[in-house]
C-alpha cells in the first residue's frame, strides 16, 4: 500500500455540496482500491480469529443486543495497522474540510469495522437524535470487491419528511456514503453475501463538568 491516501479536493467539494443540498452524499470509487483491499483483508483475518463482537443498539447503560434490529458484528478501529491509520488519516482530511466549509465544529471521529453475514440486516434508524447526541455526520466506507448483482445488502436512504426512498447503495468496494446523523433515516437490506464496511461518525465535543464527552 502506498503512502497516505489524500482525498482529492474535487471529491471533497462534491461531498460537501451533497451534504448542503440534500443532507447526504454517495460517492462511487471515492476510496482508493489498495486501501479497501488492505482493510478487507484485515477484516477477513479478524473474522477468522473470531475477533469481532455482535453489534448492539444504544449506548452506555442503554446498550443491548437486538438481533431482530441489526445482525452485524463489529470491531472498533484502534490504529493497530497501517491500513487503519491510513483510513483515519483520510477521515481527518474530511473532518478538516467539513469544518472549514460548514463550520460544524467537529471534534473527533470514531469508526468500526462491520461485517454482515448472509441473512443479516439493520432496520431503518437514525444515527442520532436532534438535540440529544453529539454524532453530527455519519460515514460508511464499503470494502467488498466485485459485489454480485444479486448480493442484496444495499443501504437505503429515506427522505426525512415523508419516508420516500431516495437512494439505494450497492456495498461495492470504494463507495463512500456520508450523511447528517440526526436527519437521514437509513437501513441495510438483508444481505445474501458477506458484506464488509467501516461505519464512522464525526462528533462534536459534549463536555460537561470538566469531562470531555462524558458518557450518556
């Protein structure tokens, strides 16, 4: 894998325009192929070592498993590999661009690998709720190459006002999705093929009583 991948200014501008105009953006071939390949290999290795954990819903004391709601397994990025560091550096570029263009005050970025086995899904939801959380912008980077036409597993993006389907995204390696966390409902349709991605969130600082981003 080459040196740190820099996200092209033209693609960053395209993404920012999408957020401003409609609250979401889908960019095919947004992520470099060698980076996606390295991350996909790493996730395959984690799967083989049983290093993933079943994903839940809610945070803190409200966190619990609901396999009728979501069926993926996850592992948080911790910079332990070169590929993870390169991905997080690219997200740092995006964070800087978003703050400069939109004055969002994004404070940090958190992300995890997500693997959906055949049959898994994630029902329609919001990543955050207005006025109640500090996740501001959500991201999804897809890692599975040569996604089959009948593979299922699409992300569906819905209109906030009336629930109309706005977009259906095939989880093909290199595709990158970005949207406003508290405005854009979305879901993952049942997959028929192992599905690999990195889900992430840019956050504002929710300091309270001298503690940075206290537990909620």
